[in-house]
C-alpha cells in the first residue's frame, strides 16, 4: 500500500469532520439513490464513501468543499472512476439534483483552475439532468 505524505494526512484530518457530517446528512447514494434503510449490501450493510469530483492535483483541494463532493455507495464509487461513463459534468449534475443548495459550478471551476472559468459549462451539466 502506498504511503500517504504528511501533507496529505494532515489535509485529510482537517477535512474529516466535514466529510463525516456530509455522509451523515445525506444518508443515501447520490448516484443510484440506494438508502441503507431500504437495501443492504453485503454482511456489514451499505457503506458510503465521500467521492471528490475533482481529480488529480485538485483532489486534495476538494477534500472539504461540499460543492466538489458526492456521497456514493461502494458499487457506484467504483463506477465513478470511469471518465467516459461519469465525466465531471455528469457528477456535477448528480450533485445539483441531490443537493442544489451545495451546487456551485463557478466555485468548482475556480477550485480546479481559476484561469479556465468555462472549462465546464452549465449546458454540459444540464445535458445530464
């Protein structure tokens, strides 16, 4: 297993309360809609992950930004790795549908690259809703 840098470990610890609160608040998969009260997965029940929509070097910046996070079940978390099937615009559309009060395309684009404010357009996000 790859070792985590001190910077990454510290950033993860700082973001943990936000991520735990979000997981508790949402309580279902924002991609497929599974609810642990309705459906069980495996012996331990339905496990939710907090997924960062931003990838690569921006992932660390997104660890505690509600506008860049999705709460997803274990099977959906595996699917989100496919850029072809789940591009950023589709993930942002899922966030917009599930938590419209947290959806902020401008803030997300600024987080990723302040010099590219139109890297993803609202119409691209709307295409997935």
